[in-house]
C-alpha cells in the first residue's frame, strides 16, 4: 500500500496565518508533501510562496481553475487539495476540484448557502472522494477522551449543555466607532461580500455547534437567537438557546468583543451521573465531576486514563500540546483515510475520526438558523 501522498494548496501564501498552520500540521507526520498550489491572486506572493516551498514553477498556478484542470491531466497529480481562502470562494473552489476528481480539505464555514453545502456533500459522495472540513478543536486528545467518556456513560444521561466562545479581537473597532461616530473594520470577516451573512456566529459560533455534536452526537432540532452588530453590518456577539432532537436544551454564547478573552472556547456537559468540562486555552486538561464526588482534573497522557482515545496524545503528560497538534491529529486521520481509499481498503473508525462535508453542512444550517431567528424577534427556527 502507498505510504505517502502529495497535496496542493489554494490560498495560504507566506504572509497568511492559517495556510502556514495547515502546512505545519500536515508536516508533523511526514506523510504528505506540498507539490502544487495557487497561493495568492497576487502574482508576486504566489511566486514567492512557491519558491519558499521549493515547488516546481510549472506547478505554481495563476488561478484555481487552471490548477484543477492542469493537475487533473498530470500522471503525478496531487492526491488531495487544501483550501484556505476566504469564505466566499470555498464553494466554487471545492466544486471545481471535486469535479476534477480530487479529495478536498476545506476551511470552515464550508460555504455561503445550505444549497451549496448540500451540493458539495452530494458531489463528494457521488464521486467517492474524501472531503474534510477543518474544525480544528476536535483534534485535541482530551476532547477525544471526553467524547469516549460520554459514549461510555460516565456522566449518564445528558441533561443540559453550555458552550461559549469568547474573544476580544474586535473590541477596539467597536469602541472606536462609538467614540468617533463611525469607522470601517479593515478585516474581511466583517465584509458580507466575503464573509457571508455572519461574522461572529460563522467564524467562531459554528465551532460550538460542531464541538457539542462531536462530543455528544446530539443534533440541534431548533434554536432561538439574538445577535448584536453594534452598528456594523455583521454580528459581533450572539446568544443562542438550542433544543436538541431528544428534547433537552442548551445555551450558547459567542462574542468577539469580550474584553480579556482571547480564544475562550469552552464546553460544559451535565448529565445524571456527573459532568465534563473542557476549555481550549487549557486543552490538555479535562474537568470531570462524578455525581456526589469531588471534581477530578484529568491530564492528557496520564496512566489513569483508560479511554482508547488517550493514545492520540503525542507527547508525555506535562509537555503541553496545542493548536498545531490538534490540526495535525485531524490531518493524520484524513491522510490515513485517503491512503486506505486509494488502496481499495476500508478505513477504520479511528481513521475516519475527522470532520466531513456533512459536518460542514450542519455548520451552515446552524449559521443560517441563528441569523434568521435573530432577524425575527428571536423566534424558534427549525434546523
């Protein structure tokens, strides 16, 4: 069986944050090599990035359409492509590469509309291609341990769920607008033409929906929401009440104007036999409180963790793992799955443990429901 792959990248030039994260994460296990790309619509940045990664100049393409067509015709075409461009391009680029026969890994949110997301799911299924969506935080070892603990009944029947994702990186712009009577945010996430119908909910709120579903398997039946725009076109804060298909409720809050919070994703799941809490800024630790017992702080890679998911840790306890490793864990499974599919073999459940096009579709549905509810006096919206 083939043991390594090649990949191409769309977006992610040398000065872009997330593209570099993808490359580093893929490089952790040494099983995939960057061989082609269209890194920027700026010719100089595109060329410079290709040179940095020692890519054949003939495989540094001026646009994604040329790349899809030309790579598809090569005998040594890349095995998968990674899409790290802004939201408004995800659908068109993903569709082009799926149609050309490539496995795809795409940044989230998957695309603008539910119809587009459904089309990508169907196209990937029809062509029997692997489609991963990079909801990064599901890659953390202790998230996987928590998921297994919940599945094994360690907190009993779930009673209620609380999730939040608090940041403060847009607070200055809001404060300046209030003080000066008007300002324009110079970030593409605040531009509806690029970001879509939502900023805060689409960017970080969708992580809450995905994380809760990953941990519990619960799907949202309906939700009611408020959003705050503070004079801007898109949301910077949202409060969301959710009802899951089994009838229980949960509460979500996401914000980009929460002073003192940098990347505060936190999930708290309460059940009849206890609770589990996890925070992204302390990802190596899991708070577990059995009913009528003292709270336990579980540390990654410790001998007392009996869950199989504990084996996903890469370094000994006390040596911090972080964002890049969470990304790398997802890519480890994506690459393993592609290798198995190419060999005509069935991937294992562990190898299939990454977020797929269907998860991206769920995220798009969630975003649209939040904005619809908020625009209609917080009425309940079915998903």
